[in-house]
C-alpha cells in the first residue's frame, strides 16, 4: 500500500484528490499538506511550503512517505502577474520535491499542462512528442518541470510520472487563477445570474476535462506497470475540446434563458491563443489505459446538478 504526501492539497485538484486517494490507499496513508498552518480538514495534515526543503523532508520522514503527489503551483494567469513567484514556487518547489524523493526513495507524480506547449506547436491533435516553446512563465516552468522529472528518473531512478492536464472543471473548489477558469465560473453564473460575461473570444478552442476523469488519470498512472511506460513526463490526456460558444450552447439546453456576452481580456486571450486546441492522447491510451468517461454534455448536466445542491438553489 502506498503512503502518499499531497502538496498543494487545498487547491482545486488537491481538495478532491485527497478524498479519492484515501478511498484507494486508506485514510491513514494519505497526508494532505499546504502552506496554511491551521486547517480544519478531516484527516492527516502537515504544513508544507514547498519552497522550504526542510518542511518537505520532515513531513516525508514523519509519515514514512513513499509517494509524493506534488500539486503546489502557481497557475497561468496569476503567473503572468507574478512571474518571479511562479518561477520560485513551480521550479524551486519541484526541485525540492525531487531532491527529497531522491534521498528518501519516493515516487513522484506531478502534473504538467497544455501550457507546456506554445504557438509553434501543432494546434490540432497535438502529438505527444512535438515542439514545446511556451510563451508564459507558467508554461516555461511546466516544460522545464517535465524535463527535470525525466532527468531525475534517468539519472537517479526516481519513479517520476505525470500528465499534461487540460483545463479542469469541477464544483468542489474554485480554480486557482488559470486561463481556463472561465469554464468553471460560467456554470456558477448560469445558475446564480442566468448570464455570464466571457473573458475569451467565442471561437477560442482549448482542451478541457471534468474532475472525475482527471482524478482517475492520476490514480491509474500512479498504479500503471512501469515496464509499460515508454513516456513518463508527461502524457497528453484529453477528453473534450470546446470553445465558449460550445459550452454556452450546452448550458442553454438545460437553462434556456441563460445569456452570454463577451468582454475579452487580452492577457488571457493571448495565453489561450498560444495553447493547443486539442491533444492526441494515444500514448496514454496505449501505455496505461487512459479512458475518460465525460463529454461536454454529460459534464454540463452533472456540474449543474451538483452546483444546484452546493448553492442551495
Ligand atoms: P490550485 O491553484 O487550485 O492549487 C494549488 C495550491 O498550491 C494552492 O492551494 C496554493 O495555496 C498552493 N501553493 C502555492 N504555493 C505554495 C507553496 N509555496 N507551498 C505549498 N503550497 C503552495 O491549483 P490546481 O488547479 O489544484 O493545480 C494543481 C497542479 O495541477 C498544478 O501543478 C497545476 O499546474 C496543474 N494543473 C492544473 C490544471 C487545472 O485546470 N486545475 C490544469 C493543468 C495543470
Ligand atoms: C491554467 O489555465 O493555467 C490551468 C492549466 C490549463 O494549466 N487550468
């Protein structure tokens, strides 16, 4: 049974992943961690700022951790506002995690992103192995992080694994400041206000994914037979690609009086324009059985059902 430390566990992914990992590995085998000292979460929790190697080291030692799921990061939109903080947390934090993993013999799962690609990358059905010249600080840290993880695997034998997540859509915890966040906010506004102002242009296509599929991907890849993994850091995974007009139409099927207008944010638009429209995920399907369940309409139905309950509507 794995003993897992999750960094950045209070964020959009971590808040749901910890619950899922506890189902899989047992309540006492998953330690949530975050920068905050006092957290009223259920279960084991440690304060770990990933820019401090000692805090990581102590949490790993104290709980005999053998896998780290490293989620602590600064996302694309915040990263463009605070590039040096994004560099310090995303690169410094990952380096610290990999060093502790090397010394303590831990495996490391850490997500990359569609942001690891750039404007020179083939935009449609983006191949697994292709040009990666991102133009955001977040993207630079993601592609460098992929290389660093591969380096620690090849040079030191650290069992590093990762996926390139698209924009993730979920109802438990709000997203942390990315370019794809509109695709979460639109559901809240559709239910609360019946209208939404979209910060991206109507035909901006990006890959997106519903959180249950993203959580399945993490567990499946962590459990994958290492002898079958030709790639490691990081696998393209995909389940749906849509633009604002598509998600608007999907919501309108359930809320007919929902309206949407546009007020394009040029920083977000430039970031989105530099990312692929859709990824080729055949390597993930072949090497570890990636098989997503949700499409745009089934996600929309579930999001609206769950949010109605959460928002008491
Ligand atoms: P998030 O912003 O919701 O959560 C990240 C957490 O890290 C936050 O709770 C934040 O407080 C914490 N954090 C920041 N600096 C820290 C530090 N120095 N020490 C410890 N914790 C710190 O992000 P998320 O959406 O949960 O993303 C998790 C990972 O998945 C990131 O690597 C992100 O790049 C990647 N990813 C996310 C998406 C997405 O759409 N959510 C898509 C692609 C990749
Ligand atoms: C962001 O928009 O920054 C994230 C991502 C795709 O990495 N959601």
